[in-house]
C-alpha cells in the first residue's frame, strides 16, 4: 500500500520531501519541470512541486476508477487512463478536464503471453 510519495535528493540519496496522497497510487511521472504527477487508485490525479512536495493541483475522475496509465503531451496536457475513460487534464491551479473520452468498456487487458 503506497499512500506516501517520497522524493530523494539525486546526489546524496537523502530524503528531500514526502507527501501523503490520501490514497493508494501505482503510477507516477516526472514532468519537464521536475514536478511529480501521480495517478491514484481511487480515481484521481495529483501534481506535486518537485522542489518541496507541495500540492500544485488535483483532479478527481468522474468514474472514480484507478488510474492505470499517465502521460504528458508536449503542451503540458496530462492524459490519464482509468479502466473505462481516457481523460485529458489541463494542469494549473484549477485543473480541469479538457475532455473525457469513454473507452466503451474496460480498457484493462491481460498482457499477451506467447506460447
């Protein structure tokens, strides 16, 4: 159960900061400015300042399903995939979806295993 994100100093390995997310998470990315973007298992996305861990913005998905994948476009749009919907989230202090795109069913599939 991971509910706290911990950042380590790149040169010393010492703890730089930590942040309680208020829910479990399985996926995170670091954007071009060094900020952490975290997908929560409770259907949310949070952005944390890379220097001190303070919250920059957060977004709750409509379906409240776990975020399975996260990526960022060249314009800073965050794309978050739940098991039923792909969200395009415009960051900033008032994060809001640019659009939700229902996937038309469960997007989770078992990995392909060749015989």
